[in-house]
C-alpha cells in the first residue's frame, strides 16, 4: 500500500502534510485580511459568501462511499493529523481526524484534488490502453489521446483525430466506459451524429448504441 501524494498538499512526508500546508495558507489569508479594516457591509458580504462556499464544497462526509469498476473510495476515522489518503491498486482510503475536520472547506478542496489526480492516473493506466486496442481492432488511426478534467462531456474527438477522455470516466461501469470509447472512435470516421454514425456505432455495440446512450443519462460527475 502506498501513500498517495498530490499537490498542493503532499500527504505524508517528514513534516509536509495537509495540516501544515493548510495552517500556513490560513495564516497568510489571516494576515491579508487584517492588513485593512473592512466595513460592516463588507464583513456581512464575506460571511454570506463563506456560508455559500461551505454549502457548495461539503461533498464528502464520513458516510461517503464510491465503488465503480476502476474507482473505489471510502472514509475512515483515525488518529491522524487532519487527513491522510492511502491507495493501492484498487482503492483509495481517506483517513480523517474528526467529522469537523472533514467538513473544513480547505480539506474538502484538498480531497477533491487528490481524488481527481487518482482518477486521472486510473484513466491513463486502464482506459487509454483499452481505447488503443479498440482502435487497432477497428483499423482506425488516431493522432493523440489526452485526459481532461471536463465535467460537461465524457469524451470528445476533434477533426484532427485527437481524442480527449474525461477523468470522470472511472465513475462508470465497464460497459458504459466501453460505449464512450467506441463512441469517440466512431467520430474518427463520422464527425457527426447522423444515422450513418449510429449505424457504425451499433456494429461495435451489439446494436445497443442508443440504449447505452440513454443509460448514460443516469450518471454524472457531481461527486468530485
């Protein structure tokens, strides 16, 4: 089992952990905020903004649990300094000191960045090789493959033969991952969604392309 290190807060390395980085960050913010005397109106606005940010960023709780084909996540309370994440080949465990620490906005942001880095690594290790194998089986030539952090789409293909895969693909079950990969590969020959495109895609999806597209609507990227 290896400790998973991710900037901006390296997780566990001789005095460099989430706690020390977050304390330094908060001290810097505190100094900047106290360099001038804000008006009452500004204070009220800041408090309202802080509450809004808190509601928006509280994505992970002690009960958060995610399990998909290539991404398993769980939280465990443990005697650690703030939070720590450990990963092996199949899962990532986030250890947290207390529920109050876990609810901290900075901690929530740090967890998101850590999980995104983990997901990106999974796509590079597992999905891109599958994409290349599919392309070879279909005798398709693609120019380049990249992993993106796009939330609006699972993948994309350009007219130059470049394919982008969203790191959030790790959230999907294996058969829907394959559907997305085949979908983008089909754009190498049909840069549209015409009947001819769907006919080509059906050839590699056992005639279920549109049914799989409908199934995709039940998934989103909201957990990260």
